[in-house]
C-alpha cells in the first residue's frame, strides 16, 4: 500500500526555513525601526481654549513584515477608561537655525505618571506592534503650546525609553493654522 502525500505539507519546510531566516535577521539587526511610520492626525474639537479648535495626535504604525517591540504606557484615565499610548515630544521648525526645537516633551521623568484630571493609574510596559497595527500618542491641543499660526510642527514618537531620540520616529511636518487668542 502506498501513502498519499498531502501537497500542503510540501511547502511546510520552506515556510520553516523562511521563518528561521527572518528570526536570524531580526536577532542580528534588532528592531525594525525603519518599518515604523509616524503619522500626525488632526481633528476638530472644542475644548474651551479660545482660538483653539483642533486636537492633534500621532499614530505609530508598523509597515513591516515582523512585529516591533516598543515602550508604551498602559493607563486608566479619570473617566475609568483604559488605554495604551506611546511617549513623544512636539517640535517646531526654527527657520533661522534650520533645526527642530522642542516645545513639549514627555521625558523619562514625566511619561506614564498619574496627574490630576488626566491619568489615575499608569504602568510603563513593552508592547509589540504587529504588522499593520498601530499605537497612538493620545490627543493634545498642539496649537496651545505657544505655537503661532504658520509655524511648522511635528511629533517625534519614542519607541524606546521616553526621551531617547536615537530610538524615535518623527511625523512629517504639519502647519499650525490657529493659535490661542487672548
């Protein structure tokens, strides 16, 4: 009697070899920060600050084929909603010096810490961003950070410890089109 071979099993060794190669590359070259993409998101909102009508956030997405591990914050806010966010800074383009300048930052000493009327509980965690998935910074009134109409700003999302720029992914610059009215 002759056994029939399942054709689907013939590709199994190829899949195992490909996964082994991917694992070797991941171990050899570390996380695939080049597969991470940061995008700024703007939405209309009324939060009671005169002249400010937009909330900004950034989304860190994995456009690669392997999961990427990032440092994040699991939190419970003052409305008892749980969530996860990544650390970031906001930068403004300074035309005279031709450089990005920080205008606000979640540094290692302030990221993922409880604060009144915001976060009740918080824990720094390591999270995997799977291919096609993303994590957010959470929303903020970026235009209220002392920026002026016409300024170019961007988010820089930290994938490692908060404040570590060598492990960060910036969004493309975007124009601020509002400012706090006095």
